[in-house]
C-alpha cells in the first residue's frame, strides 16, 4: 500500500467514525481506481454489499 492509500485510509476511517457513509466519502476521491477502492475497503474491513 502506497503512502497515498495509507493517508486515505486514515482520513476515511475518521470520516466513517464521525458517521459518514463510505460510498459518499469515496466520491471525494474521483482519481482513485477501483482496485485502490477495494484495497481501502479491505484495509478498513468494509464489506462491498453489507446485508
């Protein structure tokens, strides 16, 4: 995981802790690839399809 993703993970985790939805947060990262989004989801233990 590169430094950009490490920082993004920290920021996203903080925003989720304050109540924001992951999908809404990730919209603020338009240049993040699908693979990078999957990596962030994995790092933060976020399921793609929570049921």
